[in-house]
């Protein structure tokens, strides 16, 4: 069994994946987000089987007492209104805005830790 990631590792890998996806879509605009997620994982994290090919979903699934993925999402922990399917930054329809939202939430998360 693969060791689960820490919350910090989860945020770091998630953002790295989305930065790569956004760059790849500039080069290959015909590519689908889902296929790029699978490709990134095959290359960068081949031993990990992630729920929904998503680091946030997978992190929730590794917690013993947390089963509702969306309610317990690491993004929701920072912003209770966060949803990966928000019309403002939907992960499939607007991956660049989704990445910006993740980076914004991560900055807020890191600032909270420093206080």
C-alpha cells in the first residue's frame, strides 16, 4: 500500500499538476483536462491510485473518519464556498481560473499557518 500524503504534500502536488495542465493546454488545446490529469499522474506519481485522479479527493479518502469528499475537501477547509465545479473557476471549463483559485487558497492557508 502506498503511504498517504500529508496535507502539505497534497497541496503541493495538486498545484504542480494544475500548473502543468494549464501549460499543456496552451500547447495542446485539443487535449481534455481528464486525459491530462491521467498523463500527469502516470509520469509524476505512477504508484498512486487517486480517487477521481485528484489529490484533494484522494486525501479525503485516506482519512479514517472522513467520507464525504466535497465537504471535507482541503479547499473547503480554507474557503467553505470552494467547489471545483464552481462556474467562476470550473476545473474542466476554466482550468487557468481553477489554478488561480488553488494558488489563492494555498496562499491563504500558508498565511494562516504563519499566525
